[in-house]
C-alpha cells in the first residue's frame, strides 16, 4: 500500500479549505478531530451508516485540502487535524469556522 500524499503547509490554498469545510459532514468530522489526538475514519464520522466509499471520499477531500493527515497504524487509518499548520498559514480561520454554528456562538 502506498503512503498518503499530504500538501505542504505552504501549498495549502484557502479556497480548498473552504470548499472542503462547506460540506456539513466534513465540517462535523473536523470538529470531532479537533478534540482528539487522532481518530480512525469510522469513529470520526458524525453519523452512523455512512458507506465506506462515501467516508473515504470525505477523508480524501479533507486530506487533499490539507486539513487532515492520515497515517496507517496497524490496520487502521488514523486521521489527525492539522490544526497548528492551518493556524500558522491562516491565523484564526479554523477557530472561527469551527465555532460558527455551534450552540450559543451564532452571530445575528
């Protein structure tokens, strides 16, 4: 099996990040990953019953956008949010996006 490709921090584009986070399922995956030190794909999924192919697609989009780093550990693919790298490239972007829409943080 070949290793996953991840963009270098300087190659991460704002439009790719925003496009990946525009999907509600991917946004929820990123929110779950924010509070962890890494999760297998199935545990990071916000809803049950998502087909493996759909889940793989969501993680591929997140990985290609530069939001997650995926590593193979034993038989699992562990995904880690690249929070510090994104914060270094686009300061304040992820905290703002991840806070928006959560209970009590909507702005009128």
